[in-house]
C-alpha cells in the first residue's frame, strides 16, 4: 500500500497547552472554541490514519504544520491571516503616505510562522524518513510577538509610519508555539528565515496582486 501524509493543523492542540506544544498534548484539554469544528475534523483525520495503520498496516502518517505563508496567499483584509494582512496594510499605508498604521489588539500575542516552501520540503522529508502513528509537528521552532512582526513587515516594505494598536479588537490566544524537536531530530531544519520569507512574499504581492490590479494602459 502506498504512503499517505495527512495534514493536520496546530489548532488540534488544547487552547491552554504548555508551550512549546509537544505532540503528546493532543486530546489532553479543551480546544479553542472559535475553531473547534475545524480542529475536530483534523483530529478525526489523524485518528483515521492511526486506525488504518493498526487495522491494515497502512503506512499513513500525520503532520501538523504551523501558520504558513508564501506566494499565492490570501491578501483580502476581511478574510486573510495575520501575515498577508500586515503586508497589505503596510503597503497601503506606504502608498498613501500615512503617518500611522494600526494593528489589531495589543500586539503582544506571539505566533510561529513557516514559509510554504519549507513546509513542502519538510513533508517530503517525513514521507521519506518517518513511519509512525504519532503526528509530527512541522514548524520553525520560533515565534515572534505580533508587534515585532508588524515592525519587521514595515521595515521590509519600507514603511516609515508610526505603529499603533487597536485594543478594542481581540488578541486571541496569547501564544501557540509548537515544539519542533522531533522533526529536528529526524534531520530537518527550515531554510527560509522570516525576514527573507517576508521579502519574497512582498515581491510576489507587488508583482501578482498590485500590478495585476493596475488598469491597462
């Protein structure tokens, strides 16, 4: 039987799991209420893979990617995730010559990010080297406060505006960092640093979103 790599998500872990989150934390506590439906669907997939391994000897494994970013991302401010939203907001503030730009919440929550190219490389590595029922975390192993992430995005974009926070908006979970120890022990580490990754995505955004939205002459 062929190998299968099932993709889960960091949201499978309990809302108040100890940090960094170990793979063994699965099903040890309550989920984040705002996305528990998605999390339960992913957990069901993990358990199905484990059942196929147990009952049929199928070489099905599960990988849990952290927050991903990269070319082709969703930059819609109403539906995008934090990093592409920051890139778009910073670019718009730069083009408008704004003196200030605003992020949601206090900026203190910490988040982990992994470039999609690194994620793809990690999944190929797992497919070649790993066979077991325990889901494996796929992440950078580092996190960053949202305020610092916004400052990094502004630096990459070339935005000089003052950063402000809108504390009427929610912060969300304060921290969600997954342990990358098991994946590192298997011989894999990410290649793309966060700044370089953001710069590459901003270049893609300029070429494929900004330029494509310009009216034809």
